[in-house]
């Protein structure tokens, strides 16, 4: 049988013009995904690979949450919900925000359930940023923020975070980057990739800058519950004058190990929400109905499993941080999340070179710091969302790698 002229064989031979818009030519896959692809390729070829590249908890979602999703499906809860999300879930979120974050958000009009924290970020940026608007981003910072601003035809403006300041803002530098075109500041606290936090005093000073310059803030607080050493997480929107100008984003992915459920939420004033909800509705309509029921179950029960997860993260954190300290590789002690962000320039290489060699020579995948900003070109991000066994093995391989690299440096000198 002869293939028709519409077959894939014929179609692929047709000359096509370039349909890719200029804005998408600026968008690449994150370094995280590129490293993961290479690590998976090596693994498929039979190599033993330790995965420190992805920020996904290795724990299975707690059973009571999975059960709630199953019950919801069996009950036939597969229809659309309100664009804002199920009211019962929004009421539970409102109660949680009031109790834990000291944010007072009306469940009827100031809370929106989203398809994970990423969609919340996308909806916020696309709804609020016009072409030519300037958006302040941290360097280092989570790379999808940068991409989303570019997709919205906004202009990313980078504010450097220095290791010597524990990756906190220099407010003078921040203010120097503000112009009449500046509309938004994007803040990730606790931080991905650095694992650090901004304390109450520094947040208060930051809020004064935002109020003085009439800036909106997108506050990504996805790691709010993954906190160590008695540190306090403070929500920016809880500070005086900030709820009205802050879009607070939370996620169930990290706190409850629900990454695949793709469920998150944001809180904002009614006036801002009237803008955000229209973008969200046009993009996704609503979050998955049975995932919302699972999220409601997650909020409805304080589980020992959550505490066990946090204890496990803390144990892994100590293994990795202590090894880096022993090897005299500079690294800020992580305060939150599940990342360490060492500076590897002491080994005579930048983050790109380190990540490539460590993966190819020792089978350990981590992310070059440059993926999070030019200011972090000498860093790498190591995720300890992997198992304790993998953390121990990964650190044993790190010792071997560092010993080899330092021996090479000694031979050169």
C-alpha cells in the first residue's frame, strides 16, 4: 500500500518556516533536566548513578493521603471544580494560613488552588507582567522564574545574593536596581537553590523597600515546613502593609511528598485575585478534583510521617554538610529545604566543570550553579532528597573524586 501524501514520511520532507517565536528562543530546558537526562542515559548503559540533581523527596506519599485520593476517585469525584478550587479545601487552607503563617485570607475570594506551585508562579507572572515590565529576580535563584518572565515579555533584572551574607539581600543594591518600570520582586524563601532563609528582621527591612517603591511581590514559600535547627519561617505577607501587595505561593509537593499530585495554592488580596483567577481559568480551568481531595486530607491530619520525613532530611543534611566541611569545600550550612550549595572553586574548577566530571567519572549527578544564575557559576546544587544510603555512598564518591582532583592539582604545581 502506497503511503498517502499526508503520511509522516512525506510530511517530514516538506520545507517548513521557523514557527518558533523569538521569546521561546530564549527559553531552554533547565540544567536540572539536562543533567537528569545524561544521568539516566548512563544508568541505562549499566552505570551506577547517585541522583542528587532533583528536588523530589524519595518518600512515598503518606498512605492516608493516597487513600483519600482513592476514595475520591471511587466516589466519582472526577468533574470540574470551581476555578478557585473546592471550597472545603480553600477553607482548610485559610485556617492553615491563619494558624501557621499569620496570613488572613478569605477562602471565598483570596485563595486559589493551583496545579502545583509552578502553575501558581506561571499564572501570577503571566497575569501581572506586561511587555517591558521589569521584574527583580535573585541571582542565584530558581531558574523557571527567569523563563516565565521572559515568556511574558518582561525584563528580568538580577539582584546578587552573596555567600558571605548567607545569600541575603544587600538592600542598597536591591534599591539601586529599582526603576520606574519595576513592577515585581520574586522571592523564594526558604531558598531553592541555597537552602538558606531570610529572617524576620531582614524581611521587615525588605518589606519597607517594597512599600516605599510600591512593588508587588511573588513569595514562593514551597519549603516553608522543611526547616532545621529551630529556625523560624516568616511569611512576607504577614508583615504590616504586605498582604495587599504579596502573592504567596505554597505547595503540597515538598511538605507532604505529593510531587506527582501537582497541587498547590496561592493567597492574595481580592483585588489581585480578580486578575490572577482570569489567567488561571484560561490556562487550566481548575486543579484536578481528586488531587484536591487528597490535599484536603493532608491538611486535616498532623501525621507522624511528616515528622519522620523532616528527621530523615535533617540526618541526610548533616551527612552531606559534614563531608563538605571535612573536605574543606566552602558551604553555607543549610537552614531549610533539602539542598546544599557548595562553592567548588577551591578545586580549581567552576560548577559546570565539577558537575560534568563528578557525573562522568564517579557517577554522581548534581546541578551546576550557573543554572541558577551567573553569580553562582562556582557553585553546585546537591539535593539530599535522596535516601540516606545514597547520601552516604555519594559522599564516599565525593571523597574519592576530591582526592583525585587535588592529586592532579599537586602534579601540575
